[in-house]
């Protein structure tokens, strides 16, 4: 029981590490939650702070999820507790104790979890994400398109209903955290229409 509790506590504290907040403070002296879309994640860091910084945040946040699972496995806890360690790592990222529980949305941390638990399924999902992202230019929108594929891939490669259901739970949690406010949703739709119109106009000029 002691190891089970330790896995949960370590998972949450590890997930709570505010990577984007620290990187943004060090590089530009800003609170990442007060710029751009206000999200404490890799994508907002990439856009508002810099490409290298965004990559660093993505890698570290991914490592938080992977680390929580690896530590739980090293403690030899039962599967439900391994899942629990991953779940609280995402909760820690979303509601970090170190910065008053205002964190990110958990995408990279979730990816890190499944890179350990279902590497083949997660790697294929990475590749598939690139396709809608090229058109939508929003990682959340791309994940909405590709995300439902992950549990199916996990079931195919891992033959584990429990792991597939765990993926569904984390995807639902991530989806709830990523639901845009009405103003943000209207801005996204407008930007998508503008990009589509721009491509159409470019195509017309080429045809002429």
C-alpha cells in the first residue's frame, strides 16, 4: 500500500512541474498564462515565446507523463495504480500545486503516458496528428480528429480493454480541458475561413 500511495503522490508532483511557466519566465519574463491563448503548454509557448522554447516544453511535459508511469512500474504496483499515477500526472499538469492550480491542458503529458504504455499506438498517432495539423494549424483541433483513433490502436496492438478504456478517460479529460470559450471558438472558425479563402485566391491566381 505504501508503494501505491507513493506512486500517486510522485505522479501528481511530477505532473505539477510547471515547465511552460518556468521557461516563459526565464526567457521573456512573462507569465505564459497571461499571453496568447493563456494555456500553460507547449503550443502556446511555441507561438508566444519561441520555437526552441516550445520544443523544450513539449519534451519535458511529455517526459512528466512518461516518468510518472515508469516510476509506478519501478515500484511494482498493480495496473490500476499505474493508471492512477498517469491520471494524477495529467491532473498535476492541469492543476499544478506549485502555481496555485492554474495549469495547462495535458496533451503532451498524456502523450508521454502512452509512449510508455502503448508505444506503437502512440507513435502512429503522432504521425496521424501531422495530417490535420497541416490544414488546421491547431493542435487541439488536430487531436479532436485523430484522438479517437488512439484507443482503437491500443486495443489492436496491446489487446488490452483496460488500457484502451484508460485512453478514453484521458482523452475525455483532455477534451473537457480544451473546450474553447465561445469567443475563442469564433476566432478559430474565422481564422480557418480566412486561411481557406487565402488558399482559394492563390489557386485562382495560379489558374489565371
